[in-house]
């Protein structure tokens, strides 16, 4: 799950928890349990905030960094050319065949 989506869900959970704690504020044991749960959700939200901040910093660093250089292929060796003597031998061989 993406961090922004998780943060939105945690915000909704915090709202719901606060509504429930207001409704059941008279029962001491229930109120303590709900406060512990809301504290755990708050810690999770803070942890996600820190993670989102570090991801943003990491992404900004990658965007502003120099792109990796592409490896250039080695230049191919020049083709070897036939010498004049080689060309004349080739012509003579072709004439003999025909």
C-alpha cells in the first residue's frame, strides 16, 4: 500500500477512535483501552510520516542526480580491403569459372 493511502486510512481511524472514546468516556476500563489503541495508531502514523519524508528526499536526490552514462559500444574494426593484386587474382579466377 502506498504511504499516502495508508496515512489517509490512519487519519480516518484516528477520527473514529476519538468519536468512540467520547461516547464511552464514562467507562474507565474501555476508555483506557481505547486511549492505548489511539496512541498505537498515532505512533504508526508518525512512522509512516517519517517513511514518506525519507522517500521524498530519496526521490528528489535521484531526480537531481546526474543520469548514469550509457556505455558506448566499441567502434568496429575497419573492414580489411583487398589489395590490387588480390582483386586482380579474384577477377582472373572469376573469368576462368565462366
